[in-house]
């Protein structure tokens, strides 16, 4: 009787693992589709704003910033 129950448990475990793998696969496919759509929107926004939207500026702003002079030559 114990061997029969063990076999039945194994069958249900295998079915559960299969269903879990199927759901995980579907979730990964949906995630890839959503990431693709988000990338397309990011490209469109970047194109429409000439790449200025969402760019992080490091340091001093170019519009108000200090401009470093080039090296001076010693004659």
C-alpha cells in the first residue's frame, strides 16, 4: 500500500511541476513582450526629444556651467 501511495504522490508532483513550468514560461514570455514594448516607447521618446529626455547630467550643467579653458602654451 505504501508503494502505491508513493507512486501516486510522484505522479501528482510531476504534474504540479509541469504546470508550474508552463506558468513560469508564460510569465517569461509576457515579461519579454512588455519589456519590448517599453523599449519601443523609450526609443520613440528619445527620438521625439532628440535624446534629451531622461538623461542624467553629471556635474555642472552645460547651459550655466563653467567652461574649462584649454592648456596655455608657454613661449
